[in-house]
C-alpha cells in the first residue's frame, strides 16, 4: 500500500511527465507545420489550437482525484499526442478549413469554460455544467472530432487517416475513463442525468 505522501509525490511526477511530453510534442509540431503554411495557410488554425492544449496543460490546477490506472494514462497521453504527429501533405480541399475553424471554436470554448480544470488524463478538477457543457457532456472532444476531420480534409494521406482513426478510438476510451472518475461525484451524476449525451446530441 502506498502511503498518502508517496501517492501525492507519484501523482506529481506523473503530472510533470505529462506536461513535458505535451510541450516537447508541440515544439516538434511547430517545426513541421510552419514549413507547410505557404502551401496550406489554414494549417495555422490547427497549430494555434494545439498550442492552446499545451498552454492549458501547463496552467491547469493540480488534483488528487486523478486516475492512476496505466491504461487511462496511455489513452490520455496517446490521445493528445497523436494529432501532434499529423504530417502536412497539401493537395487537400479548402472546404476543410471551415470544419477546422468551427471545431476549433467549439474546443476552445470548452477549454475556456474549464480554464485551469483542463487536463489530459482522467481526473476530477471540478464539475462544469454551463455553456457548451449544458449541451453535451464532452464538448471539447466534439470540437476535436470536427477540427481534426477538417485538418485531414486539408492534408489527406493514408498516414493521417490511420493516425486519426487510432486517435478516434483513444478519444472514445478517454470519454469512458473520464466518466468512471467523474461519476464518483454526486454533482456529476446529477449533471449526467440532465445532459444525456456525451459527445453529440441524439447520437452518443
């Protein structure tokens, strides 16, 4: 049995590791995306959106109500990491830019609702039930699905398709992992009864 002090130190180390990985991946993404902007200028929207992920990870508040299950950490970090590995390919349809921007607005709106409650691994950093969270329980992930689909339309390739397919599976697993943690909170159980759909109204 790990004592409370040791458990907190362990969570702190995991937290620092997660932040370091996300920041390093974002730096690498910047290196790759900047060179594509002349051919596909709307890629800058994707870069800014991923920059917001890195920023919110750095600014978030700590919590003891975080999962320490290895699977939850794998899907949390992998689900955040995979989009940062997308390869700019060009030759896409400019119509993808509208979906990219629309999804980015939704995901940023959800982030600003969470503010310092934002996290990558399943945890309870406070229950949010207003704004976008009054429409679906996980609006940020809805924004991601829309914006990454737009990014793929702008940058189609078999590699990006496979990457985003794996990412989508990780996101569904993340939603279930998060809900396992959040449903321990009576406030979230009440919220879940009121807001029936996790990701998309009348679908899921």
